[in-house]
C-alpha cells in the first residue's frame, strides 16, 4: 500500500519530463558524428527478478499499440526486463517516445536548456532566494564541490541561472549519488534496442516544448522547486519511486505522484501531465489507425498512463478497449489487473 510520504516537486519532474534525464544523458560534444547503433548490454539479474511491467495494449482490427510506463533513470540491476516487455518490443515495427531519439540524445540539448535558463537581466540567483535557501545552497555546493567542479557548474556559474535550472542540477547530482543513471533509463534502453534492430522511431513532442514547461514555472514554483531539492537532497525519494516502478505498483505511483502533484502544484500538474496527455491521445489513435499491420511500442513516463487524467483512461473514454499485460501483477483494482485481462 502507498505510504503517506510527500515527494518533492523535483522528484516528480524527474520522473515525468524525459528532457530532465536527457540533460544528463547528452554527452557527445557538438560536431561529433552520431554513435553507431549497438546492441543493448544484457546485465545478469537473478532469475525471476525482472521489474513488473507497467504495460498496456490497445488494438483494432489490424494494429496494436503497446503503452509502456518508463522510469527515466534506472540501475544496471533493473535489466533484463520482463518477457512481456521484451515480447511487446519484438512485436512492434516502430517505437515512439516522448521526444524523438535524435533530440533526446542531441549534444545541443544541454545548450538549449542553459540558453533558456540563463539570466538576462544582469541579476544573480541569490537575488531570488530567501536567506535560508541561499545558505542551504552554499552548504550543498560545498559538500558537492568536486562533482560541481568536474561538471563545470561552479557556485559562481550557478549564479547565472534561474532557480528551476539550479534545482534540476541539484536533483540530477543527487540521483547520480543514489545510483540512478539516465543512461540506463528505459527510454535510452529502447532507443539503443530500436537502433540495433532497425526499427522506426519517433516522438510525440519536441525538446523545446519540454524546456518551455520548465522555463514557464512562475517565481513561486521555482523557489519551491529549488527549496525542496535542497531540503530533500539527502533523502531517498527517487529510490522509493524507483521501487514503486520495479513493483509495477500503478496505484502507489498515481497516488503519491499524480494525485499529490495535482493537489500541491495544480498549475504545474496541468501543464506537464494533463495538457500533454490530451495532446498525445490523437497521435496514439493515428498510430492505431494507420494503414497496414505495423504495431507500435510507445514508451513514456509511467505517470502519463495512470490515474484519472492518464492516457489509459482517456483512451477508454474514447471507446478503446485497453488491457494491462502483467501476469505476475496482483489482481483487483482498475490499474492493477494482471494476466492480460481487460480492466475496463
């Protein structure tokens, strides 16, 4: 059962916006040639211990679209994936993501984010921060001096950016310390797998659109964002969310991420979840209705599929029969039906 803990905004954003993990994943310097497709590494995990899948399917007479809930930062021990997920990938002729792979892994992505976040009015970050927050930031910078120096994001340079970007860099640093790696995220795994298998890929939106969601946070949201990132830096919030994902616990992910975000950050929730889900529904229907018999695997942040505003429920409301595929999942509850039974 879900606990009553409160997850900070940065933890939720890291789990919802793939561009956040893309910032840490984009490593190649500008001008480098695209890396060749390589077969994803198969990592040994004790038999019977793959993550339980957050996987659904919707079909018409000709095509099937598989909907896979992603966690954008994972560990080597999260692989191999379940047979059901691997079977869905094998059956699909195309794989779609939140962002097209060429944008998510573009060396220009961190440049775009920095350009959006840089302060242009001649002021510094400390001007926006309450004294207590500024003091905690200085303490965090001192404790992480070596990591920041290696990344080039020194305390002096941080003063050039808006609070949302600094909060994001704090969160990415802390995720790395907890062993969660964007390069091992489910999106990156299937980008590599699709390249190796020669499958067609695509995306539902652009990096610029996701960056605009971050840059569009109002002043109060940005202050809350950085303050929570600093206050929760030593906690295990992402580990807990990661555990829910591994357990295929749709109820916990929705109640502790989605419902809580909707209550505490209604404006942000509407922009990053509801409006994007609404925009994706016709695109998923287009994939389903496309001529021919090509099946498609759609890999998006898990929260997008869940709850009252999720893609699964929205597709059902439009008359589609959506089934969850998870033989090992506990039966009962709208989002936890196992064995591939129809739960509409």
